[in-house]
C-alpha cells in the first residue's frame, strides 16, 4: 500500500513541480528522489511498517512474493533513472510530465502486483496502459512515434474490452470479483461461463504481456516509441504484468488447471517460436530486442503454466535478470546513432568497459551460465518439469534458447571481432559506475541466486 500511495502522490508532485520550476535537470533530481522514496516505502512495508494498515475488505493482498517483486521493480526504476533520465529530457519539452506519467505507471504496477479482486486488476492495468499510450507518442516530431501510439491505443482498447468481458463471465459464474472465489462456480451449469471467462482473461493478459499470437503490436510499438520509453515498457512494465498474470492463475484458477494448461502451453510454444525465429532475421538491434522481448515472454509464460512455488521463484529471478540486462542494453543503445548491427562494429576498441557490460547483459538474456539469466531460465523450466506434464515444451524451450544465442552473439561478434571505428558516445562517471553495478548484480545472481530468493522466506 505504501508504494501505491507514494507513487501516486509523487506523480502529482512532479506535475506541480513543472509549473514552478523550469530547469529540466531539477526534474531528474526530483524523480530520482521519488524512486528512492518508493523503494524505502516498500521495504518498510515488507517489514510491517505501513502508512495505511488496511486491505480494503480483501481487495488487496500483501504476500511476500508480490512485495519482493515490487522491491525489484523499484530497484530497476532507480537504475533506469540513473542511466536514462537525461535522455528523457531530450524527448520533448514536457519533462516533468513524462516523469509524472512514469510514477503513475508505478502506482498501476503496485495495484497489479497486490490485487486480490478482479476490479483492482483491471484498474491497475488501465493505470499502466493509459500513460504508456501517451509516452509512446511523446515524440510528436516523429511519424513512427505517432503511428505506434495510435496502434498501441487501438489494440490496447480492444484487449481491454476482452478483459472486461472475461471478468463479466467470471462474475456471472461465481457471483464475486474476489480472486479466491474465481475457481468455484455457483453450480455445474455455470461451468461453461467460468471456462469462457478464463479464456477471455487469458487472451487479454497474453496481449498485455506480448505473448503470441497476440504480439503483433509489440515490434511496431517498441520500434516507434522513443527508445528511452521502450526500455521502461519492455522491462519493468512487462515484468509487472507477468506477476499479475501469474498471481491471478495461481490464486484463482489452480483448481481448474487441467482445463487451461494446454492453452497456456500452446501460447508458450508459439511465443518462443515466433519471438526467436523472427529475431534472427532483424537488421535493427532495437527491433531485434523487440522480438527478443517476445521470446523472453515465452520463458516467463512457463511460470503461468507451472503455477507452483518454484514458478514464483523463477518469476522473481527472471524479473530481476531481464530488467537489469535489458535496461543496460537500452541505456547504451539510446546514446548510439546507428541502431544496426554494423553500428556496433569495433565498439569494444572505442568503449571497452561498456562493451564488456553489454556482453554480460547479452549473455544473461541468452541464458549463459554464471549469469542471472541462466538460473532464471533454469527455475522456470524446472517449475514446468515439476508439473510432470508436457515435457516436450521444456525440450522445445531449450532448443529455442539455443537459437537465441545466435542473434545475441551477433552483437558480441560485431563489438569484438569486426573491423570498425566504433561509435563515439558520451558517458559520465556515474553512468559507467551504474553499468558496472549492473554487470556485478547479473554475475552475483548468476553465481548466488539465493541472494534474492532468500528474501522470500525472511520475515
């Protein structure tokens, strides 16, 4: 509750600050202060210190898993601001409003992570989505940005309608919006309503997390949006929506597992196949990362498929590993003029430190051992194996992970083994320190994943 309250308030603070302060650099300071405040507020609540000790008649639930994810999200937000807040200034003149929208999105992320009622889930998703439509089209001088915003808005509105329809069917079947009552139809005649509701909700959430075959908006939106906002929506936002997806199916539909597990398995396989195969043929690194995010969504779908305690551990590790690596890559990409693979030719000679950190990030996304991405993939696949069903899906995922190595290593090959002058980008000492910290955290979680997972059992 602390995070939801403070993120909403800090969004208002950012808007009013813009009325009285014209200096853009001050916006970065205020925003970074707010990010640290959110982290502190969430840590305090994890230890029992809450501003409002109220669950609003059971509409919110404060499980350790969800609270720990919010800690990961706040930490990722701090890293994102430290690396990319200056680039937010370059998007347009409404810097304070951009930061305000990000804090409002964090408020929605808090609701999606902590919901125990379908209405709260819907409100949280909309609080996330509407500011994202605005941020996607914030570069008004860029036609691709305008096109991406319109496409995102139309497709998002359509998926919202499907979500509401699904919630209506679930209410008709159970007579309640409470999550714990979702798998219990009032009578056997209403089981068909429950099944239809689950399907509609699954389709809507699959759209929100860019799982195939509902992924078509993702490459164009990620490519057209300002790169600095693509970094945010492809990491923290995507991870939060997956936590909501997992929480709903774990708490509400686990009793109906046999009814929907095949559908989730097929969505997972299709997402892995389309994301990885299409990424191989991309010539733009930014667009490759868009398809890569679809492929990563395929691995995160395993947590929904498995719905066991190991899946929750895997989701936490995946959220941390994926956010760290992707934010690190995008923070460098933002500063580059050439987004093609050739633009990285000779980059290691010009920027050896950044090339090393990028390599660690790419290795993590590929799932190379001794990086956080390896254990993240291990935990989600182990969770699927633990179910004892559809082992072909795990084998298929390992094959797709092997294919992903190719397009991630294309960047490493360009940086270290291809001739080129390398792009000259300006970095500050703080930027380089944060990038080193990202590499260190990825390696730490790759060697000692319990450094994060032990927090699940601490009280």
